[in-house]
C-alpha cells in the first residue's frame, strides 16, 4: 500500500555544486520528450528533498485512510509539490519559492521548521555570547513514565504544569537565566547498550503507549558551577517533586562541551541545539509498520491527543529565541536562516516538480520563470 521510501532515494549523486554552464544549458534548452532530469542529479545536497517528500507521501496516505483526517491528507497532497530555485556559483541552487502545508506531522514541514528554529537559535547563541560571555549552557532531558496513548494529552498538560512549578523553584531561579524547551513524543523502544545499535521498538507497548519527554537548553550563570550546582540526582528529585509522583523519573543533564577534541564550545552547543530542536515526532516513529492498522491507530490517536498543543516554549534571556509554530509562513520555511538560503541569486527560477510515481523531484521547465 505504502511506497518503500528507503529504496527510492538516489544515493549515487555527484557531490559537486552544479556549474553555471549546466544551469545555463538546462534553462536555455528544451528537453527531449521522455528525458527526466532529477533534482538530485543536478545538486547532490538537494537529494534530501526527495527523502522528506517521500516520507510526507507515506504519512499523507496514512491520513487518507481515515476519514477523520481527510483534511490533513488533502493539505499534504499539495505540500511542496513544486520547488523553484535561483542560482549562484558559490552556493549552487538556492530555494526561492515553494508552498508548504504546515500540518504538524508533515515530514517536509517538520524538517523545514527544524532548520528554521536551529538557525534562529544559533543566531541567538552568538548574540548571547557577545553580551554574556561567561555564561554556560546545560542540556537537560526530563521524562515521565510512559502513558497510554489515549492519556497523552493529559500527561503533556501535567508535564507543562510541572515545568512551571520547576522554573519557579529557588534552585532553578538562582542558577538559570534563560531556557528553550521542546516536547518530543516517540514510540516506546527497548534500551540500547550502544547508540550505534539498531533501534528496536518495544513489542508490547509500541502501539499502545507513548514516550513523551522534554528537551531543554538552560543558559546558566557562572555561579551555577560553584555553590549553585545542581547534580543529576537533585534534578531528578526536583522533577519528581514538581510532577508530584511517587517514583524517580529518568532525568539526564549534561554540561554543553565540545564534542570533538580541539573543538570550541560552539561545537557542543550546535549539537545541543540540534538535539533540542529536532522533530516533535520522528517520521520513522509515525511510519513504523504502516501496513498494520494498530500501528496506524497509534498515529491517529497521537494526532488527536496533541491537537493544538504547543511543543516549544522559551523563557528568561532566551524568551524571544524562536518564532512560534503558529506564526510560521511559507517564506519562513523557504528562507530558514541558513546562509545558503538567504544569499542573492540570479533572476532565473528553475522549477522542479514532485512526481509521486517516480519518487522524486524532476526538472520541469514548463514552469520556469
């Protein structure tokens, strides 16, 4: 029923930026009938568009099966159906025009939102380091016991209230001057001994329960690493107390440090930002075993339970770090803030159209500008 997104993405692509000569030739030459020119064959880095659009197709078809979500399916059908790029010799193809559906769990829109928010947070981090050079950052993950998927909304609302109690605690206020918090929901998975081990979904609860958790970036004062230091065990106690539960929830807290020897703190911060501002629900979790009605029902119930809930929150000196999800426009998702997407290009617009049955974006000069 659903396309195999793992086998249709072209991985054997040229790694070089397209040349001006190639772009000139494409723009000025009529293609012979029957000749397909995939976007991925012209620009290697843009092959990622095919993957995200294939994921969107699968999720759209999952929604299409259930009449309740027909409106989402219709919106996703037209999402990013065409892409228009400008060109310059430094950056190659640069996206200039597109239309997005902004359905919460659309894989394409989740990807573009994530790129935008990460770029905004990188910019905020650079600005903060100029005005508060001695402040540091801590990456915090807060969890609860996995609720039944039917209880997810109530659980998330309880977690939000518990978070408000936490940020009003004296220990939090005395050490933290800003924060960015995101919500992620996954299917329950078995614990892995090594991150490189394959992900295995929990066979008993993967279609019946959910694993909601908060990812938080904390901007802390220099004094936090002195008398104000909060150990992981203390974070665990604080979170349990704010949750008002009789168990110790799993909590992970890490000081943001360089990920590689010789790298600066910026390297570790970029990793923390990427982890915090990734997808609210990974497409792989949504699409898992999509042929199974029970697996699809998990996704349908997830959609019901999270309708109109906010998954991003900010506070303190990081209050204005991100733009709210409901305020995002097509222009935001086109120009996500990356340097190569805001750069100037020539006035030509090369059009690539999504072809469902070919599993990719193909050059379509009929809609060039």
